[in-house]
């Protein structure tokens, strides 16, 4: 068995004359927590979309557990074991929180009937701390709870790899701590995580490795301490040096 869970080989993606991804290559090993950072418009969400079947790359290969998946539809990629959250959270507003997760379990997690789907969904809600919200319409949830609902929905797909697209954006300090706790527990389940994040304290607090995109190209890939001291990363994104815990030294 390959030591790599996911491999990108020369992946490029253009929209008309705009090159959104430019010859991106990297590998993801099982059990990693990878922080994916870069300026706005760097191509981070486009990369997630290319890997999860929303967009088909113009060039290159994407290999998940030894299978080339570029060009497969999103539902097929999800069935293979790759899940994602969305930066803009849009649950089914009139459905209950429980049934939002049950729908993911039923249509993407391989569960065959609603009773089992709801049982499995309830377990995921308990895991992310939303068990007391299960019967409420999803439209009534706070932003922090909608973010956790996204996590529960992704877990309902029984993934081996999950992409987290800014799950901490807009959260209070207390809600941020709760979400980080959930992320660590997801990793403890053996699920590999690639996390788009702008809060460097978060990235450095949980990531085992960092990838940096700029203008669609990968400009850095390495351990956190190495990446945040890379002059190209400082110039392109950080604008200042950081300590290992994410605090600015100067700038």
C-alpha cells in the first residue's frame, strides 16, 4: 500500500485566461493535519474544489488511495472517502439539525435507511457538541453551531480525509477553542485533515505541516517552524515573523 493518501501531480486549473492553479504538486500522508494558507485569491478553495470533484483540472493528476480521481463527480469522490466543509455554510434551513446530518449519512455515508442514518447522525452531533440542538431547524443555529454542523455533516460521510474550509472564521475566542478541540478529536479518530485557515495561531497550534499558495502556485511545503521563517512566505503572506505559537515577533 502507498504511504500517500493523496497525491497531486502537476495540477493546473484555468478559468478562461485566469490560471487559478499553476502546476501544484504535493502529497498527503495518512494522519497528517495540514494547514493550507495564502493570501486571498491564492487558489486555496479552488484547490479543494479540484480535489473534491467540483472542478476538473485543466492538467495534472489527483490520486487518492492509489486511484486517479481528477474529473470524477463530487458525489463519487465523497463515496471514496474524501469529505469537505464549505466556507459559506448553507444547511437545509427548514430541516432539523439531525436530518441535515442524516441526509449526508444516507446519501454519502453508505447507510441504507433513515432510521440508521438518524442514529449515526445523532452520534456525530454528540461528537461535535450539538446533541442538544438536534431537533431544531438548522436555520435557527448560531454561526458557531452552523460551523459545527458542517463538521458533523462531513463526518457523516465516514471520510478518511476531510478538507476544512475556514471553519473558524468569524468565531469568538470561546467558540474557536471549542472548534479546535473538535478538530483535534477528529484527528484522533485517524482522519487526515487539510485545513484552510487565516488565523496563524490556529494553524501553528494544530498543524503538523503547512502548505502555502500564492497566485495558484505552491511556494512552500514543510514543518510549521520552517515555513513561517521562509522569506518568500513572509513576503507573500505573513508580513512579519512569527513565533512557534503564532504570535508576532515584529511588524
